[in-house]
C-alpha cells in the first residue's frame, strides 16, 4: 500500500496591502467616560477629538486608541 505524502505551504500573515483591502481605521475612546470619537482613516482625527473632549471635561486625561487593520495570508514556499 503506497504511503500518502502531504505537502504543506508556508503562509505569511501581513497587513493587507491589496488594492481592494479595507482601509485601516482609527477611533479614540475616553477611558473615563468611555465615549468614542469619530471613526476614520486618519489617526489625527481622534487626537483632535480627544483635545476637544478634554476642553469639555478637563478631568478626562486618559484615552484609548482602537485600530482596525486587515491582515491577509500570503502564500509562500511549498514544504
Ligand atoms: Zn470622557
């Protein structure tokens, strides 16, 4: 009876650079009240929102940045 052999391919997980990849999105959250700023493709928007939020609530000093980044496996060598 012949032995079965299996070949495996290496895959490398990388941030998705494809033309149709979902854009990376950023959103800032106030840790004190858990309010979120606008979700957008520019991290700077969250920084501006946090600055405005601090003006309204001077005691809200800590913020959490959430980043949504799509990854894709790229096929590599056969083993
Ligand atoms: Zn707040």
